[in-house]
């Protein structure tokens, strides 16, 4: 009778061990799946970060282009204003020369 109890205890221990190993395998598979999902999320975030960085760089280039265009516009306006002032000064000098010539 003692041998039968020993076999039963050994069987119970073996069954318990087998059950625990199966549980560990299931946990491992679940964690592995979760890990793959997390890696996929990280990859997605990395791609989004790259896209946003590229968008930011393009926006910065656009801003610089707009600044340059604005500077050119201001420069063109300044040139026109300077030409206008110079034309007025030339007319004034011509009036002075005419007045001096008459005397």
C-alpha cells in the first residue's frame, strides 16, 4: 500500500509540475505577444516622430524662404523710395542751378 501512495504522490507532483510548466508557457506566449505589440507601437511612434521632424524642417525652410522674400520685398520698396527721393533731390538741384544761372 505504501508503494501505491508513493506513486500517487509522485504522480500528483508530476501533474502539478506539468500544469505549472504549461501555465508558464502560456504566460510566456502572452508576454511575447504583448512585447511584439509594444514593439509595433514603438515603431509606429518612431515613424510618426520622423514624419513630424520632416514636417518641422520643411516648415522652418518655408519660414526662412518667406523671411527672405519679405526682405527682398522691403529692399525693392526701399529702392523705389530711394529712387523717388533722388528724383526729387535732382529736381531741387536743377531748380537751384536754374535760379543761379538767371542771376
